């Protein structure tokens, strides 16, 4: 039996998903503080409702998500270790470069982190990420809630896309709420266009998954053209039409961001995961292939050409990696990684440590514009590989669900989740999308949805009683 408080907690977290991108992607101290309080209060209310469950049920649920919870928890534990003061002799054994840095200041004690304050802030964020995931693993416990979570992301993504597109089409010079300067490129309520692009890709992926949920599987007995026509009409009716329209709006806004890798990650991931689904999807819906083709032709080519695809193409053609300085940031981060390969310089410390490794004036970089490089530099290689293993596990779960489960909801969530996962892994190769709390929380929710699509049991089959 679902308690009222539990329903309130679930609704609260769904509201949080829609709220997070609104205050500048929650990438400001005050905005993230609001999110921390929101998550904390929801977790406390949920804790008071757990008495209704048997202890074994809660432990079983957490065990099913150990592949996700354990790496995140261990990562926070390692972040805590980075800001524990230790004697320099011990620090010299853990991180010789950090020990030398603190010896140069004449300190008696040192830290693994070269910027303990920034690492402490990162630890607070990480702990609330962990609490959010814990709440979601307990609350998203049915196929209906999987669907509701996917729908919340579609609503949020559509609101962001509408706001971003309207600002561009009306030529607004300053954003309506925060007064930020608009430059004719879609940013929505985010500050950075690539953060909006990444957020839209995540929401688009789950929108595709939700459309797949409503598709019917192939049946030889329904192979007539009349039935196929009826199914196509049903695809563009009622809720399906609204979801399809939402996808078109988000694609238009994605093109308007002029984000090269954001658009490429979405297109490439959709095609790759679509091919995987076509080959391994159990009881594959007959319209899945046509859905993927329509996304390519209708949304990207036709709608994109009306709303700025030509400008995106021009930007791709005119851009050369050697003309920028991002490649220099990555190249100069390699010696930094070598010096702190095992322990890192401390989570959140890149902006303070990197200037000592620069070889010429290239401007201020607070992030590496490559999450792989930044995570290894700040957290060390072992911790980064642990998180990578978590994502590989999610990848495997998605494919297993699509190829083995009968539930359309679970398979649709796994399909959309796999698109989002692949797109994120591609996009963070050239950007720092996981530094925006709105994007990180959304991505963590998608990982939970993948886990839920695997762990939620199928309903028991009704026994057919023969009447004599």
C-alpha cells in the first residue's frame, strides 16, 4: 500500500526535475542550495514513511541498485578522504606532488586536495546526488512511476525548448528573468548553450523511449494494410501526438543552440542505439524503424532547415580544432594527470591547479572541456574507472532489458536511457555538462530508470481456468 507521504515525495522529486534547469541550470550557489534543501526535506519525509515497509523490502531494493549506489557512495567517500588533513610523510606516500606543494608552504599537515574548500563544496553536492539517487531507487518502484518520471522530463525539456526558441525568434536581447544577454543562440534558462543542448538531448532521449512504450509489437495476424493504417493513425492521436509535438519543439531548440557536438551526439546515438534495438529488441514494434527515420528526416532535416540547421552546418564547416584553445587545455592537462594519477588534485580544484601547467596565455579555463580529463585530473584514475564501470553496467542492463523483458514500459525506458547514456558519453568528450547540477541530476535519474526497468518484476500471469 502506497502512503500519502510517499506519493508526496515522488511528486516532490518530479517537481524538482522541472525546477532544476530554471535557475540558470542550478549552477549557482544559491540555486543549488535550494535544490539541496528540496532533496533533503523530501528524503526526511520519505524516511518517516519507510516504517510501513518490511526491512527486507528496502534492503532488496537497495541491493538491486548496488551497481549504481555503491560506486556513487564510494566516490563520495574518496572525496571526503581528499580533504582529511594528514601528516606530510603520509601524504608523500599517497601523493608525492601534493606533499611537495604543501611542503613549499611550510605546512605540517597537508591534504590530497590542493583546494580543500572547492573539494568540500563538491563533496556536499555529491552527497545530495547520492541522497537523490537513494530516494529515486525507493520511489520509482512500478512501471507507472517509470512512465511518470519520463513524462516529467519531457515536460521540463519542452518548457526549456519553448522558452529558448521564443527568445531567439523574437530577437530578445536580455533574458526575461535573470537579465542575461542573449546573442541569438538558444540558451534557455541556462547560461551556457551546450548545457541546454545536453539537457535537451537527455529529455529527447526519454521522449523517444516514451513513444516506443506506446508502440505495439509485431504480429503476423495484423499484417494487412488496413491494420497498419489504423496503427499509424493511432500513433498520431491523443497523447502520442502531444509527445511527438514535444519532440519536434525540442529538436528545433537543439538546432538553435548551434551546439555541434550536442546535435552530433543526439543524431549519432539515436542511430546507433536504434540499430542495436532493431537487432536485439524482443517483440520489436513494427513502427520502430519508421520512428527513427522520421526523427532523422522530419525533425532534423525539415524542421531544422526552417529553424537554423544551415547556420549549424556553417559553424561546423568553419570550425577547426586548431583555431581554438580547447585542445591546448587537454594537452596541458596531461602532465597534471601524470603528477596526480592515483589521487587527483581534489574534486573541484581544476580551475586553481591548471594555471600552473599552462604554457602561454590562452584565457581563463575553469573546466577542461572534457569530463574524462577533468575527472581523472581531480579524482584520480581509479575513482574515474569505478564510475566508468558503473556506466558500462547500465549499458549492459539496457541491452538486456530490450532483448529479454516483455514489458513495453521497461523496454521503452531502457531504449531511451541507452540513447541518453551514449549521447552523454559522446558529448562530455568536448564539454563539461556534468558540472551543471540540472544535467547531472537528470542523468542520474535516467540511470535509475534503467535500473528500474531491469529490477521491477513483471506482473503475475493470470491463470486460465478451464470450464467443463
